């Protein structure tokens, strides 16, 4: 028999949230970098114009469109109680569907992380969809 730890949905959601937080921080860092670049180039062009020099090349970098990160499902979709009055098979199916929603939540995060337009994530977490989350710091991500 395989030795595996018991599934803890709270830990699962916590690990997912650590990735959303990390990726959101990388998103804002890229937006800040773009704003600083634009400001620096505009100032350089103003100085060149005032000095009568040729204007330096400049291609404005627009702000990124904010990512609409998925929200985790409510705990009620995967939790059950001893006092449940539903037939066992109905309750088991409801809880199983809740666990599937948890997995889908993680896969949505992974799909957002791997979009080709998100090069500013610098490949953090690898280049393939991971089927199970680990804390963001476990893969060398900076800890908060």
C-alpha cells in the first residue's frame, strides 16, 4: 500500500493562494518596470528636445491588463458533516464534485501562469502544467 499523506483541502487552497500571490506580485513588478521605463524615456526625450539633439528611440510600453485570478471554491463544496441527512452516495458525489472544483481551481491558475503573453513570469514554476500545487516557495520562488 502506498504511503501518502491525507488530502487536506485547506493546505491545497493555501498552496494555490501562494501561487496567486506570487504571480500577482510579478505582474505588478512588471507594470512598475514598464511605468519607470516610459517615464525615463519621456524625460530623456524632453532633455534631448530642449538641447536641440536628436530624439532617442522610444516605443511606449503600455500597462498590462489586470489578471482576473480565479477565486477558490467555498469550503462548503468539499466538506461534509456527520449530521448530514443526504444518502451516502449523494453526499459522496457532492463532496467528490467539490474536490474536482478544487482541482479545476488549480488548473485555472496554471493555465493563466503559462499563457504565452505572460513572459514576465520568467518561466517560474516550469513550462508545463503541474497537476498538483506545492507552496510557491518550494520551487525557488522568493518568500514573502
